[in-house]
């Protein structure tokens, strides 16, 4: 059963039809998923203060109810190295349509995966796992299973990905934490079931996995049409 906090965030987003990233990450966090340390900053002073707290470099993304695909409007800045660069990015993004501040978050290192959910009219929520990042549409290396997932389903999904040797430690590179990946996907699957048709799709790309964590770095939730 959905927490009241999640219901409130979905209700707040209903008219728009999708959940903005800061709120989407709140929903995922409420559901037990690991998300980047972030803050929705409405002014430049907040952004600088939070960046000082978590340490540079930081990632900066525009927050706007009018913009679903942030990268299409130059609304994502990676590797922002210091206060001067952050102020410049904030000023530039403030001109984007519907500007409602920026999301400032920690920079993480690891393997980039994609996880997703799509509501199928016949089968219900279907979960996707694959290699993520900016090249996801090129490689299309994904595995799909029906929710709810079990641990064995996740093992099978990982093995179905052509690039799975990269996840297991290829040529001396450290493997990702399979336990962390399983925790993340089981929580994600559980949330998908609890939505009970209220959500049409969820895209988590990238999910950054390393030796200890699997962290959602970007999230988009599209609501079902009423």
C-alpha cells in the first residue's frame, strides 16, 4: 500500500501528467531505493551552499514543469567544478521555459545501468534492466520480466544482458554489488505493484552501480491517463 507521502506527490503531479525529478526521487527514496544526495534549489545562494556541503564537482539540472527531457534544452550540466561555474550554469538555466530552480546533486562513479517500468494492459507492470547512459538507444541491451520480481528473476535478467561480463568484473575491473542491484530492483518492483495502475511508466537512467551501491541518478515518472 502506497505511503501517504507518495500519494500526495502523485496527486500534486496529476494535472501535469508526470512527476518532476526531485519529487520522483523522493518517491523512490520513500520506497527504500538509494538515490543521489540532492537538493532542489530555488535560488543561486541555495545551490552554492548545498554544493559546498556535498563537495565539488556537482551535477546541475534544470527543474521546470514544462520540460520533461532536460538534455534537449541544455538543462543538464555535469562536472560543475566550483562556485563560479555553478553560478554561470544557474544563470544560463534560469532562462529555460518554466524555470523553477535547479537540482544540485553529488557526482558518482560506476557502471551506468537503466531500469524501467511499463504498464502493460494485459500483463500489468513489466520491469526492464539494461546497460544505461547516453548510449542506451544505440546498444538496446536490455532484459525484461513481469513484476513482481524475485531474486532468481534478477539473476536471469543480468545473465540475459549481452554486456553482463562488465557487471561481473571484466579484465580486472571491480564488479558491481549484485546485492545492491537486487535490493534496488526488488524495491522498484514492489513500488511498481503498489502503484496499481496509477503510473504508466518509469525511467531510471542512469542507475550508477559500483562495488557497494546502486544509486538512482536520474528518474522520470509518467502518470497514467485518467
